[in-house]
C-alpha cells in the first residue's frame, strides 16, 4: 500500500484503506485522470456528505443539468398536454422531485416542492 494513499485517507478523516480495496468515501483508487495529469483522488469531507444545499456554483450546476435533461420547450409541451409530474419524470428519465422543481421553476405549477 502506498504511504501517500494512507496519508491522504487519514487527512480526510477516513479509515486507512485496506490493500486492494477502495475507500468508499474517498473514491480510491482514482477512476479517471486526463492525459498527462497526476491522479488526484476526490477526498471526502463532511461538507460534501451533508444534506445541506451548496452555494451558487452548485445551484448553477443544478440549473444547467435541469436545462440539459429537461429542456424548457419539451417540458412545457408535455405539461400543456396535461401530463402529470410523475409521468413526465418517467418520460424524461429524472426523479419526481427533479421534475417537481422544473415545473415550479418554469411557472407551470405554483406549489413549491417539498424539500425531501
């Protein structure tokens, strides 16, 4: 086992990784690295594992993902056709809560989704 791997796991507050077994919290070993880049693990932090919402960058990423997975024109089209949230979520391949938020953010529904 590499000492650097053990040190990073310890610094991240994870138990020391067992030889040949990835740390479930640190994503050991790194799965992919760009050509020419040194492999750097994504270390776990309690802030990453908490259920609290992220900052503006995470909100922007969520907005981008919603626009990509649930395009406004198509969502408005299925909503105008009378499709309910559960059926629309299944059609777009997203969770019910994601479609609830998309309907709310586009003004299709006025009821704010529950935070679950």
